[in-house]
C-alpha cells in the first residue's frame, strides 16, 4: 500500500462468542428443525478496518491475523482461499469497492478451537465492518445469515445457525429453527439480579486442545442424516433448550443446571466420544465442588471447552477453578462476562 494513500476511515467491530448451547446439533440441515438456547459472552472477536484510497497499488487488501502473527496481502478472492479461508471468503462475499484499499486486523482473546463459536464471532464482526463500506445496512439477522452462508456455501463446511445468531444478537437467546436455515430468535430478558447472579455462577474452562471436526462428528452426522429430523436422539436435545429458557425465566438455577447436564448426556448418546476424557475429568472436579450443571460446549469431541454452573458459594467456585487448573497444566479458566449486546460497529476519526 502506497504511503501516499490517504487514510479515509477507521471502522471498528466487535462480536461476542457463545457458551452453553443447549440444543446444539438441532440447528443443522440434517435436523431440519430445532431449538437452541445459548448465552453470548465476552471475550469478543475484534475487527478493525483501515480504509484508504486505492491508487493502483498491486495489493488492495491486507489481512493482519494478529493472533497468528501473520500479515499478508491478497487480491479480491475469487473462490480460492489461502491462509485464512474464513476471512478471505467473507471479503469476497461482501466485496470491497474498487476505489478503496483496506487493511483488516483481526484479534480475539478467546482461543481458537474452544468450541465457543469464535470463528462465527470473527465472521460476524468482519461482515459488520465491511458492511460500512457501502450504502445500506444489514440487520443483525441478515448478518448472521450471511456469516452462516459463507461457511456452508463458499467454504462447504458443516455448520449450524446458532453461533452466528449469538454473535450478531448478543444476550441470552432462545432460537427456534422452523426450517433450516430460517429461525425465530427470542431474546431472554431477565431482571438485573438474575443476570448478575448467572454471570457470577458461570465458568468457562478450556481443555487446552483445539476442537476439530473428527471422524466421530462425520459419523454422527451420517447417522442423523439417515434417521431424519425425527431421530429419537434429537428430541432430548430440543427439550433442553426449552427447559433452559423456562429455568432462567423462573430464576431457577438448579433447573438450569439439570438442563445443562441432560444436554451433555444427550450429546454423549449421539456418540460416547463426543464427551472426551478431558471433559470428564473437569466435570468430576466440578461435581466434587457442588456445581449445579455442566455443558460440553459446541458439538463436543476431543478438545474444546466446558461451561460450568456453580452454586451460590463464590469461594467454592474459586476453589473449583483452582483445582481444575491444578489437575492439568493445559486446563485454563477463561474469564467471561455476559454480553448484553451483539455485534457493535463504530468509527474512529483518523488522526
């Protein structure tokens, strides 16, 4: 990029990740219809666009993947994605006006592969930032659909809809997918006292290994695809979403914990390997400290993370976290805060 190119705009975007996705697996094409409850939390995925005039430089788009220590330039992608396919596909989908050159910086404090929808949060934040380059504004729902479409149609990946919705909407949501990928989103509005108590009781534990779509996941998908939307394994997953919603409206943390446990057991019923040995070890420590519930985040598998719902004793929660981290040097407590907002986009005045 030429040093003479004038900095026109600085566009910022941030989107939350999600935890406790009770009802996950039912928001997919092979489920047909589904119900999911999830909670959007900080840490956010952050995107910043530095927008300049384009004066014929060879590279019009520069990507700075800060977490990976990578900075590289690309031409507008045309179906071929190199280092970071999700970022490059989102740029292709949204487009960059011919008269502009952009530098895209991406950063997240949430570790990749934690099964907390980090890639969806990055995609939602990037789409929101790129949306500012042209007239017209996409709604939160349209941004969620675009992010999901990029993963499924451009990148040909297996992908549900709930991660993108959580990042775009924020808050706590009950999602009813009436026909894939179309869904109604019902934000769960709570009194501050319930919101604060929930935030104080939740913990997110990263097992230290990235989740990946394994052969186990592919086998589960094949089994569910063959069984169809009325597969008996999907019914208890859908029910946990309803139970989670009702528990929070009632301020009943014991019932919420039961729903989380039921969901984790229903995941295990899809295939035992979806609940890995690290998850089991963390859950046993949580149980010993009186935790009310636990949810293996995302689709489950060998890596990823666990959401834990503790009782009212804060010192017991802190002791639990200390014991979990002492059990294996790879286990890491990730501080979280409930995110009342979803995607946020704003501009900074160039200096």
